[in-house]
C-alpha cells in the first residue's frame, strides 16, 4: 500500500493498522481524537466501537513492536501471580500479570506502547516487567475473572 500524505503523519500502531488494511485511515484518525477525549487507550476504543477485530489488532501490535503474542484461551491464569500487582493498577491499566520467573514479571497487555502501565507495575512490584500482547476482548474478560477470583 502506498502511503498518502496524511498516512505519513501516523506512526506506530495506527500506521500499521492502516497499512495492513485493518482500519481505514480516516477512521483511525477519528478514533485517535475520540480515544484521547474519552481518556481511553486507542486499542480499547477501536475494539469497543467495533472499528477493528481484537485478534487483528493484537497480531499487528505484536509484529509492529516485536513483542510476543499470546492467546489467553491457551493459558490458565495463576491468581498468585496476579496478586503480585496492586488491584488498583490492574483496573487502571487493564493489564494481566501472567507469569513470574525470578525477578521478572510477564504482563499481558493489548497495547505494548502503554509504557506508563509497565513503569508503574515495575515500580510497585520491584520486578523487571516484560509485555506480552494479548487480544483486548480476552484481556478484559481475563482481568475481570482474575479480580473476581482475588476477591473470593
């Protein structure tokens, strides 16, 4: 696909989504503005408003940033690992701790560019934090289940 003048203004994941034909250029530009106004992550906005398929966005994010991709349906979430991160941070950033190995924590995220979330988790836990891309819709579902399990 040939980049148009306005596509050149896009960077990172939005550019990748347009280039891969997942989201139309005008739709991604409008979504960026709307997501910013709603103070919600772009990936969450795209999925919530059915502008893109969760799986397609996860694959594009994984390829764009060189971050591993994981299907949450294929793993059993360990509540002990989830408890390593403050519940407030889980809700705020919609992330899911998946695996702890030594002083390294692997965290499921739908947007690996959310460095604020990774930094806050690193600060709170004292662990080195690595992102693993997961599908937004499955992430929301898994976070809700993990929080429910933590409450019981």
